[in-house]
């Protein structure tokens, strides 16, 4: 809530959210894959899921798709609704 110009914490929610992302790239396509997706080994699946080339190798996402991209929107919105925010 908001009182005297300050936010007051009435309720707090904490949780973890995650996903397992599986990519299957044939060995003969690895050089092309890494040339088109140079950050593939540096980041989670987010950049690859947002760009087009890496999607052709995406086999599955098990868990929260939004968590792969960064902010687990579904979980955040659900928590806010529970809190009547």
C-alpha cells in the first residue's frame, strides 16, 4: 500500500522459476550455428529463442518459457493477482 508518500510492504511473495531448454544441432551444422549465434555459449536460451536462426534447433522447453527470456511474466502476474494488486 501507499501511505504518507511511501510504499509499505503488506505482503511479499518469493519463488523460483526455471526451465530446461534442449537444442539439437547436427555436428555438420555447428560451424554455421555458432557463426550465426555467436553468443550461444555465453547466455541462456533467451537470445536464441528471440532470434530466428536458433529456433530451427529448438527441440523442447520444459518449464517456464518466460523464465528463459528473463522475467517470468506468468508467475509475476499470478502472484500479483493473488495479492489483489
